[in-house]
């Protein structure tokens, strides 16, 4: 007797793990690409949280980089430090910054003598520890070189630690990821790329 269930012959399209985690923005134009060299970003996948800036952040993405959503086909680019949606020719606004720190930490009814509970800095939707690398496009000082120059971790509390990959192999601890970017981005000459 022949088995009438042939589903195993025609497997369903599987969702890739990268798509499940939101990595749906593929770099299709990379200004760091030269001749046969693929550049630093070409073909890599990113999440919107990696692309869109916070209110106080300056862009570390090179102008002219273009992202394409692998599911919808929508395209984004950076122009003059602003994230543009090419589908409808609009600037994507930066994420708003919460100014009232007492509301963020849940301490509205706190008296002077009480200790302040520190709420984790929401880095991602699930507020987990994330790893990243610093990629230097241009080395102004001549010390760290170009390419991947440092690796780091941002913890769920918002604290960030970086480790330099070249001598003297120093480490640095920063209160926020924004501090790392403000100190080491060198006006967009260094990119921060999450690997988690």
C-alpha cells in the first residue's frame, strides 16, 4: 500500500533563525566597498534597532549605505547623517529620549533616604547582554589601525566594556553604549556593529 502523505517530499519553507531575531535589513550598497573588496558591510544583515538612532546619537554609518528589507523590499539609506526611507522619501525620526529619570527607574514616590533601584537600560526588546565589534574605517591617530579594532559587550544594565584587539590590548568600561560611541566613533570613522 502506498503512503498518501507526501508532505515529506515537499518541505515547507523554513524561516531562517536570523529572520526570527529581526535581522531582515541587508546591506546592498556599501560605500566602504572598493573594487573586488566587499567592504565592511556589504551583504550583512542588521536589525532596525542597529540601524535607527537614539535621539542623542550621531550616525556612525557611512553616507550612501543602503539597506533592503529581505521580506518587504523596502529600502533605507543614510544621507547627511539622517536615516531616509527610500520607499516614501521620508526621514525616519530618531527614537525619543526619556527625560524623566525617576519615571524610568520607577522611583516616583521615593523619599530622600531610600536607595534608588536602577532599572536596566533597554538596549533591545528583551534587554539581554549583547556583543559588538568596533570597525574603524579610517584611523586618524595611526594607533589602532583599520578594520575590526575592538570587541565589546553591553550588559542588560547598560554598562559597556570594550577590549582592544591590538597592542596594548587595553580594556575600557563605560556607563552606557552611547559613551562608547561618543568617545570612539571619531565622527563616523568607526562603526559599531552588533554580533548578537
